[in-house]
């Protein structure tokens, strides 16, 4: 009986050693740590954190400022904004941001009236214009002021309105919503004027 017990014990020790050897061979063949080791530096984690914190749709220039609104991402509309009793007529032109990102507008838009006597460029009023950042869906307006034809004559017929957003070269042609004609002048009359971005109504 003693011999048998010793034999069984010896076999158990041998089996245990064999199992340990097999496990060690498996680890050597496929060395996968139980947990991932921390990075040598925090660059990777920092980069991931910066990506996670980026606001979708926001585009900036190299100097970190919000990129300028482009004509193709703006919905441009014009409405008659003349108030009863005003000596001049007013048309409000509105830019609505539909580009899916924040964008900035500042300064003056280019404005030309298409008339029966040719194209007529609006003059800037000279007012200071703050920079306006439009989030997607927000809007801002500016005013186009023109002399009212109260001469009793047919005047110069207005057939359209051409608008070019600030810092852009692509224009949008709209129907003219104001009075149908301008007074005929010898060049000394009141000119058509355009106000800066934000000069009509409230943006957003």
C-alpha cells in the first residue's frame, strides 16, 4: 500500500509539472497581456480627447477664426422693409446659414440693382460693421435704402437685385421687392445705399 501511494503521488507531481510546461509554452506562443499597458506618453490619449471634444460642423481658418460664409451655403432672401412715412424706401436682405457649420460674415455685401437703364451699384453707408458668427440655421440682415420715385413720372424701372456676400465673388440674383421704379436724376440725387451686415433687424 505504501508503494502505491508513493507511485500515485509521483505521478501527480509529474502531471502538474507537465501542465505548467504546456501553459508556459502557450504563453510564449501567444503573449497577450491581460490588460493593455499604459502608453509611454500621453500624446495618444490627448489626441483622442481632442477629437472627442471637437464640435461637429465648425470650420476655422489657420488663425483660429471661424471661416467665412460662402455663397453656396447661404439662403439669400429680400423683403420690403419700408416704414410708412419714411422719405426713402428700404429693402432688407437676409442671409440664412444653411451650410451645416458655423461661419462668419462681416463688412458689406455687394449690391447691384438691375434697372431699365442698366446696372446700378449701391454705395456703402460707411457705418462700422461688427463680425457676425452664424450657427447653422441662424440669419442676419442688412438694409438697402433707395430714393422713392414721387415725381409722378415713370422713372427708372427696377427689374432685379444682385447680391454678393462679403468676401465672395459668386452672386445671387433676386426679385426686387421694393417700389417698382427709382426717380430719374442727373447724378446729384440721393443714391441707392447699402448698410453693413446686421444693419436691418436682428441676426439669429
